[in-house]
């Protein structure tokens, strides 16, 4: 008999957490991915892929699998999934905990321009043509078609297909982590004047933020969406220490 645990993932932390729990004979852990990337990195526990069909679909899943603990370790911008998780845990009466990465904090020398949404980021670039580095998901790129005057360098995990309707866009596929020295070369080599990014937090994508600070490059930073109030911690270790208090001994 094991405790069945579902981790909502898509982040490095979710993978690390699953890895730490994989060898523990008290737990049967499953990791859930949205299926946003074509070839997700290998995971240390069984994986299921794709949406559940809203909060009710997830609640059904939790009941059917007799899940004893739901862990929301999704990306901080995956707000819909986080809201669904809270509602599903309530409906299925399953305890839940969230693993939430702290946002990056502004440091001296950062030239950050905070905006509330992708369309606001597009406006913040202004009318004058600029050389822009975009590190956003595919759905978030479409609004930039409204600003074809800029020269874009777009980095994504999977190729952007079909390409955007932009006359001056170049594409780069790569998967993090990205270190500062490489990001610095990329920014300099492409004469980037401004970066548009999410405040993802964590070290894996911070290299471009540090490089921008060193080079005096502006960063248009899309602020985080509002997430539901729920018991949350900000490290894998804290999740592990909480689990023993939440789940009864076997
Ligand atoms: P979202 O808007 O919160 O989720 C949309 C729907 O996708 C959810 O309602 C759910 O479908 C499904 N979903 C999301 N995460 C899931 C998971 N772990 N397991 C199973 N289904 C999941 O999130 P998003 O559309 O994926 O992304 C929003 C933002 O987060 C974007 O900025 C994106 O770049 C960023 N982001 C997301 C991920 C990720 O793994 N999702 C990773 C990195 C960055 P149902 O309602 O049908 O259950």
C-alpha cells in the first residue's frame, strides 16, 4: 500500500521533486504535464500528458486514482491550472500544497519596465524600430505581429510553426538553463536593445536578466498573474518536509 501523489508539473522544480520522491517506497508519484513541448525532458516518475478538462475533470481524476495529495508545481504563469487545482482539491476533498518559485527582485542597475500583459509589452516597445529579444511561449508571441517595425530574435524550446507574420524575425530553438556568459554573447552578438520576458524566477532563465543588467539593456518584464491563496512553499525541500505532516503514516 502506497500513498498516491499527483504532481502538476512543467517546471524544473517539479522534476526535482519527483526525483526526490521516486525512491521513497511510501509514495506512488505521478507527474502531469500540459504537453506544451514536443519532446519533454525525461522524468524520474510515470508521466501523464494533457489537460484534465477543467477543475471538475481534475477532481474526477483525483477521485478515480484515489490521490492522497495534490502538489501544484506548475509554472508561475500557468494561473488557470493553479486555480483549477485549488478547486479540484476542494471538490475531491484532497489535501494540496503549492510549490511556488519566488519572483526575481529588481537589483541596482536593472533597467526593468514592468507591464501587466503581453499587449502592454508590445506597446512598451514604442514606435521607433528596435532590436528585440523575445523569450515567450508561442501563444504570447502573436500580439507582436501588431508591431512589425521591430527586428526580433525569438527563442523557444520548439520551433515556432507557422512562423509569425513579422518581416524581421529570426528564430532560435534552445532549452535552458542559460548561463549569464552565454546570454551576454547572444545579446551583444545580435545587438539587442530590449528584452521582453516573464518574471519566471529561479536560476535557469536568470542569465539573460543578469546579462541585461551588465550590458545596460532594458527588460520589459511581464508581471505575474494572480494565483489562488493556498498553502505554499518555495523549495523542493520544504515540500518534502511538509508531506510527512500532511499524509498519515502507512
Ligand atoms: P494555463 O493557462 O494555466 O493552463 C491551461 C490549461 O492547460 C489548463 O487549464 C489545463 O487544461 C492544461 N494544463 C496546464 N498545466 C497542466 C499540467 N501540468 N497538467 C495537465 N494539464 C495542464 O497554463 P499554460 O497555457 O500551459 O501556460 C500559461 C503560461 O505559463 C505561459 O506563459 C507559458 O509560457 C507558461 N509556462 C507553462 C508551462 C507548462 O508546463 N504548462 C511551462 C513553462 C511555462 P485543463 O483545464 O483541460 O485541465
